[in-house]
């Protein structure tokens, strides 16, 4: 999980204004894209999201131990993520690149995992059909003084995203419109730099956003949702104050419909996280669904006993309800 930046008035409001302008075109993006048309969905698809299944996926990540970028442990985590996605019918692209988060220490290898679902199983998944991004980071912070396994910070959102992949596969027409992304290098080695340039922190999301922008693919996406730290048993989602209003409204509507509105609100200020490069570099309206009211953050106490299947289920089902309404006929 990245860090909060409170009361940076000018920067926060300028960034928010730019994002609001971008998100004002959400409906226009939908109408302009052939991939934005409605799809037929199974009834009440969101009810198939299982918090227990998601929690089991989190456990499989945490069982590996600490998973910092560039380690064999993270390679094992990546292999488990890839296997789970493929079992659910998703195609997985390893977006590999070199980067120097701390220039004097030289370059490191980073690998994002991008998952796409083929609308027609006889053909490879298209790269131009996706209109929504849902992401999570899967690395944990490198900490020398404590054993940090990141059950909530890195683990919870990764496990939940794998369960989301399983459920989406039951609705191929919807799944083919979604791009899933597992970010490497969210955690800073030393200190976070600016989201747009770094070089430390948000390494994977920045590279992904740059590639979307440079390839022209960014224009096909209506919006993005990033999950981070969503498993706390005392779940309290604290959306950043600069969240695009159209996206927070969609999320709150979904939460209200499922009786979970009390779990969702705004935090005290801006948060720098993997949604930031998507907003600032790719110009895709992006929302960080995060619970930053979590005392064990970046401590050895961020362990499985702090998590709840019910919290993961709430996030998964609210997100699926939101997607179902957005794509339903």
C-alpha cells in the first residue's frame, strides 16, 4: 500500500479537476466504443463471489512468506496467480521490464501480470475489447527489521481478484470486456517519488499506464478500479478525496443496493496508490478502493487473523454489482 498525502491543496485540486474532466466523458467513452455495448449476464452474478474462496487464495499467497519485488518468493506468488487465472480460463500476459527504483542500486526486474478473457474460446483474447480495468498489487514491502507477509497489504486484494476472475468466467461476454492487472513494484524500496515519474514506488502501475498511453489503448477504457487493503475484519473503505465523482457514485449505489453502504465513505485526503498513474498518465478515470484505517499497516502484525471472508465478499460483490449494472442490457 502506498502513502497518504493530506491537505496538498493545490496539487490535489488540480489533479481532481483533471480527473473530473476525464470522467465527465465516461458515458461518451461507452457510447463511442463498440466494446461498450450492453451484454447479457447471468442473474445476480455478484452472489457467486465467495469470500471464503477469496480468503483461501489470500492464504496461498501468505503461505509463501514475504514477497518483495525481485525475489524468488514473488516469482512463486506470480506462478500461483498465473495458475489460478488459467484454471478459470483467462489468458495471462507477463509484462516484464527493467527499472531502477533506487538509481544508485541499479536496475531490477519487474513483472506485471495482465489477464484477458477470450469471448470465443477458439480464438485468442482480443486486446481491443476491454473497457474496464480492475487491478491489485501483489508484491509486499521489503522490510529488514520485521517479517512482513502482507496479508492485507498485497494479499487481500490479490486473493479477491483471483476470486473475481473465477466468477467473471461464468459470464464470458462480461469477462471479455474486463482487463485484470496484478501490479509488481507498488511498494517503494526507500521512498515514494511522484506518481508520474517515481522512480521509487508504483513501478508496475506507472509502466502499465505508460504502455497504455503510448500504444493508444488507454482510449478504449471507460474507467479503472484498484483494490488495496480490502480484507480487514473491521472494513471501512476510505476512498481518496480526489476520486472521480462518477465512480464514487457508482460504487456507493452498488453498496447501498447490497446493504453495505455504511462500509464505504471518503478518507481525509488524497492517497497515492496504483490508481494514480492511471489517472495522471493514461488519463483513465480510476478509483482506489482502499481501507486505510488499518493499524497493522506495514508491521509484522499484518497477518491472516486480521482478515475476514465477509469483508472480501463485500468488496467483490459490490464491485460485481457495479459492473453488472454498467454492462447490463
